[in-house]
């Protein structure tokens, strides 16, 4: 599956970086927040249009501010969302 946009990909990369920094696997994060590990992987690859509720759950699950994850996405245009 192709990523949705550069912003989605940037969000996912920041999520992955922060998750790994905390020493948390996708599976463990999924269990913590009630989401499947494959969903976490899809988000990290920028293949999911993640909801605000899930952004907040995920951020809490790795104990980082949601704004940290979103800030990475803000630096990129939403290039392919309107296609």
C-alpha cells in the first residue's frame, strides 16, 4: 500500500522514532492502547489516515505529547490528500 501523503509519512516516522526510543514494540503499543499492531504499522508507514482519538491514544501509549507527533506532519504539505 502506498502512503497517503508526505505529512502522513512524516507523522509515522516520528511515531516510529518515539516508540523505538521508548523501547516499545508495535505489539506492546497496540495492547496498551487497544489497537492492533498492524494498524500501528500502517500508521508508521503513512498508510492510514489516523483519527484524532487514535493519535491521542497512541501518544499516551508511548508517553509523548501528541503535539510532538503532529509537529512532524505539520512541516509537510498534504500533497496527495485531495487526489
